[in-house]
C-alpha cells in the first residue's frame, strides 16, 4: 500500500514533471482520502499511505510554486470501489462497527468512482491564474423520509 500510494506516485511524477516544468504548464492531481483527516481503525497502512501522499503533494505544491505547474489534491470520502471486497463478512462488519463507534459513518451512501473523476476534472479545469489546492468530496446523504 505504501509503495503504490507514495512510492508509485513519486516515481510517476518524477517522470512527468520535467517536461511540465520545461513548458511552464501542467497539472498534477493526487487522489488522497478523507482518512487523512478522519483515520479509520482496521486500515492503518492505508491511512499511513494517504497521509504520506498528502504530505508529499503539499511539499510539491511549495516546490513547484511559480513554475506554471499546478498541484492539487482530491480527497474523496466513502466511494464504491472494490477496496475491501476481499475481506470476509465478519471482518467487514467488525470494521464498520468500529467506524460507527468512532462516528466515521454518518449514513450508508457511497459515491460512484465517476464522482471522484469529476472532482479531478474540476481541479484541472480551473482557469489559469487560479488553482484548487485541495478539494474534499463526499457522498450525498439519502433524502430523509418524512414520518
């Protein structure tokens, strides 16, 4: 998890960055997670990797200031992906019970991955002269039924 989220991102950016800096234009968007601000039990390695990624990107934002390369973060909340699908039901339920105990699950809605992609597109679509440095996106709660 650490190698993919931090190491892999670093290796990719190291390859992509020199041409961007050379032409004084480019956008890099890292997808972190709301676990950066709301860590969840049963996910320590994932939480650590996303904290590390966000720290790396924050440093890049400072290092690249004035180069024409914009660096942004999209921090999604619960998203319907395949992450955790290989957990057995007992482990999944135990983790969700812990997340509820710590107030980390407000409702049972999840975003579609396309919502995260739209957030990335919004960061890149900012007109020159402005940038989104961090964008947090969460699933909308279900509409409450009136009793």
